[in-house]
């Protein structure tokens, strides 16, 4: 990219960060409150909807950065992705306001996932049709996983900022340099929001932010998997999201094994149990950020390896700190009266 275009692109990133912060401040004043329930980590009503600032800033500056980077602005993937994001964020914001039934949210997630896949961001393995179905399921899963994990100050905002910054840094190595600027844009938008949410929360992302980020992260992971030039490069997206995926999968399996309802709201996630055992919120969130960055390091280490060896080696390296994290959680739960989890 020419120097002038690069300078203009960085200026756009700064503007996106500033715009996000301004909108978030406005959302704090709007005071759509999140009242604490039995599974909440906060004790007093706190505004929600900060994700509107993230999504609006990302949506406004994405076309400009695409144009400056020489990427097509009106490609089918971009158009369908924008429509999917508007649909999901619109329904999520209305759900933040009116607490709609889960079936409506699930229908919006499914429709948004189908639009992403229909725009051409999809796996081709094992067959194009099966790959498309797996891609839809992946997008629904990761959207919900990030939404489930959005329950502690700075956890999701910091993880998404770290994952996006790591993706921007390593995108050329994985053969997808076109993702650099969109990833940097999302990182800057998250950084515009983060000071209002961490270490003390003046506002939350809300479903509009967590589900929007989930859709973007899932789509980026699919794009890397289908365009990477590295033999095991498809591991990058799941590796960066692995701390969130592991917590959700572990919690669901544990609850199923204990005979608990899988659809009932609970506070049994690893991060919730650690918080209930008096581990400070900044410590839990910061360690989750570190695990996200570790995922990026692992993905880079195994990327040149053959698929089978790289996947097995990468999974082993990703699991080691997660098992230690889980053991620490169990130890804290036994030592402190956290109750049923």
C-alpha cells in the first residue's frame, strides 16, 4: 500500500476508535440498564448496549479501509456479510430491550450464518454442500459461545481485541493479507470500548456486541480456513478462539454429565466459578487474554506442518494451559464456598 494510503488508513483506525468511544459514552447516557440476576457478576444495575458503538464504528469505516487497501468494497461476501451483521445486531439489540424468546435469537443467528455462507465464505471440505452446512453450524456455535462468555468485565472485549490484533499481525504469513485491515479495525473498535468496561464496568457490550463480534470472528476463521496457503493454517481461527470454545464445551459436557439442564441459565462457566471463588475480575480477564494470544502462537508454530500432525500437535499445545486453568478452577471451588456449579 502506498505511504499516503497507509497513513490515511491509520487515520481511519484512530477515527474508528474515537467514534466508538463517543457512541459508547452516548449509550451510557441512554441508560438501557442491565439489572443483576442470579448469574450476574455485577451487583448494581449497569447500562448495556456498548456493542452498538463497536458495530457502528466497524461498519462505517470498513468500506473506506477496503478501498484504501485495494480490496473490492461491493463484493458478494462484503454485501452479504454486512446484511448478516445488520440483521443479527438489530435483533440482538431489540432482544436487549425486550428480552425476546431464545427461538427468535436462534432464528436470527441461523439466518445470519446462512447469509455469510451464501456470500461465499464457507468451507469446501469434505464436499461443498457438507462444508456449507458445517460452516453454518460453526457460525452459530461461535456466536453463541462468545455471547455465553460475555459475563465478566473486559473478558470478551479484551479477548476479541487480542485475537483481532494477532490476526492482523500474522495474516500475511497465513496467506490472507487482505484480513489485516479489517482485523486492525475490529481491534481498534474494541479498544475504543474497553476503557468503559475494564477494570470497572460503566457499560456492557450487550448481546448486540457479543453476538456481532461472534459473527465477525466466526466468519474470519472460515475465511482463513478456506484461503490459507499454510498446510495447517486453518487452525488459526479456532486457536485464537480456543479459550472461549473450551470453557463453553467443558461447561456443557460437565452439566450434561451431572444431569443439569443445558438450556437453563447458570453460572457454572469456569470464569464464573473463579470469580465466585474471589479471584479478582482483572486477573481472570487478563489470563483469558493471555490464553488467546497463546492460541495465536500455537497456530503459527504448527501452521507449516502437515494437516494431521499439525492439528494433533496444535490441539495438545492448546489443551495444556486449559487443563491447568481447569485444575485451578476445581481447586478454588473446593477451597471456597461457591455453591452448585
